[in-house]
C-alpha cells in the first residue's frame, strides 16, 4: 500500500465530494485536492527537485499544507517536520542532522524571519524564529509573494498549469517523513518513517475504524486525516464543530477536559497523545452520545492499542491500554519494559542504524485476556498537551546558564485533566537573576518544553550513596503550600 497512490485513487473515485474542510469552514473537493497534489509534484520536479531530497516543511495546517506534503512525497521527497517556534540553536542542530536540500514554508514566515525587526516582533511574544532563507539551498513557498521570500523560490500556490496524472514507480522503503521527537542543540533525535511504514499504520487504524463517504473526521493529525481521505471520508481541520456533521473526533485529554458539549453526530471520540485520566473519561462519556476510546501510540509506532472508556474505568489492575491491534507485536524486557514491533514501526532514527522494534519507555504487562496494562514509566518523561518532555535533555544546558548552580524539570500532574504542570526548580549560584535566566531559556529549550513557572530552592533533596537528585522528594516539596 502506497499512501500517496491511495489518496489520489480515492480523489479520482469521488471528485465532487468534499475532501477537506479548512479551519474557517471552507471546503475543498477531492478532485481539486488531486489536481493540487499533482501540480505541486510536477512543479517541484520541473524546478529541479530530485527523489531522495529532504524538505524542511513549515506550513500551518490547511488544505494547501496537505497538498504540499503529498506533492513533495509524490515527487520522492522526505518531509522534515519543523516547528517554527523552536529556539534557533535547537533548530540549527536539527538542520545539521537532517541536512534538507529544500525549505517549503508560508511566505509570511519567510517575511518575518528575513529581518531582525521581524524576528524581534515575534520574540516579544515568546517565540524565536530562525532565518528560514538560510536553512537550505532551494526554497518553495505557499501563499502570496511577500518581501523576504528568497530569490528564485518556487511558488506552490494557485497553480493552474496542466499536470501529469500518471504515478511513477515509488520506492516504498525510502524515507518519507522525519519527525523530531525531542532533543537539544547537542542531542537532536528524529524518527524516520517510510511510505511503507506510514501506510501500514494507516491500514491498522482503518481496520479498526473503517471510514467511508459520509464520515467526517475532525483532527489536525495526518495519521487520522489521511485514513479519512483514503476511505472517501471528509477531513475536518480544527475549527468550529458546528454544522460540519463530525462523526469522528480526536482530542488530546487536556483539550477534551475543556469540552462542555459535543454535536450529536459524533459516533467516536478518540483520546490520544497522552494518558486519559478517569475524570476526563467520565466527562467525555457524559457529553458524547457515541463511543469514547483511548488510543495508545508513539511516534515510532502509530497505533499500538486501543481501549474503550467504560472498560478502562471498570479495570482495577492498572491503566488498561487494550489489546494490541492486529499486526502489532509486543514483548517485555526483564524489567517489564514494553517493546513493540510490526510493519508500522519506523525505519529507525535519523543518522542511526535501522531497527525492527522499538522500546516504548513504558512498563507494562499482559492480563489474562491478552490486554496491555500500563504499570508506569521507565523513563523520566513529562507530558504536557501531548508534548513529550525529557528533563535530562534540557537540565544540563539550563544549569550551565549564568547564575544557575543546579536545575531540575519536575512535572506536577493535574488529576482532573491528566496534563502536567512543568516546573523548573533552580538552585541559584553567584549572580543569579531569575528574569535573566527566564529570558535565556528559549535559547536552550524547545518551545513546547518551556516551564509554566520557576521555583527557587536553597538546595535539592538527595538520595542514596551517590547523593543524586531525589525527584520524588523534590516533587513533594513543590506540592506543599509555601
């Protein structure tokens, strides 16, 4: 199965049906989507794009963004997903690892990053943007031309030239997507998926949730939006739910906790990207007339297991994840860490040898019915709004800032939402100034990992003969009234 070919075949079957509803409620037909994808593929190829090249992709969710992504992959490219909010040092480290030959970005991003004044404007809002025009040799842009778009950049918006409807032979085992999961300037890490592994993951999802004409899937994620397009359903991008007839809704638990009502058309509410606590599950069951599901997955293997809200709430032996989905292999290490395998597992990590299975970092077991039960985390990882935060990646860089002697990132879970407040605990050194440290944090941390607050301690609690940081004790100190 080739995901690009499957999407284009679906477009050809029902050209007049609605393929995508954008955040403002505007509709794009399957026929129009197919034309855009093929024109973008041909436009890139005509501009010298060669199969195997990497594309730094910085486009906000929209129908054009989907067409650009599919068109670049159809041309044989590898999408390198970029967060424009990354600190320059972090993004530069990622670019050194990924070495993209092209950048595809919205014209306004080029315009903002082209001048120091533009970067300063967004910096005042807490976002640091690098100069995208210097990130690669070749450039393409979406939207209208603006000052700051590099000279010779290829326009990918509003194309109306003839296109070639034929699809060439695709190398399904070539990289198709590079997704950075974490990292700092010193240790960036990215998951590499092929067209085959992505298609296998989509197939596993579609086998569990068949989608077809009349279904409307509301999500901002490719791994749920693409199955909708392949099945002939409509992909509804985040925006108002009113009047769209949404049948399948995907939410991060912390987002679901804010919901007050849902349209009666919703048959399936899927929660994922973070554990769904009981309070959120109960709330979702109250407002959803359809079924509520909790999805267990990781970037390296999408998806792994799925459990209904009712069975999760009724289970008393741990956090029930559900039976592994068909095609997903599981095993456990000596210390009970869950390791998964299957055709949907990523090829590996960028710059590292290929893998056939991946450790999840979660401790788990199988119950008597063959269902996965989560026992805890092996790694010291925090989760906030679906973003994985690994303290050990950031703490050394924070501790190296002027005036800081020691640093620790601690998560304080909210029992109502399951989300974690991220607290940066600091032990001050000579010349410590909290505001100065706060200003420097975006230089050494991903935007999604920045702390919610800073707490200063005269010293940290220690444990064992090695006197290492006692994180549980520090967490306990942070939860006490001060």
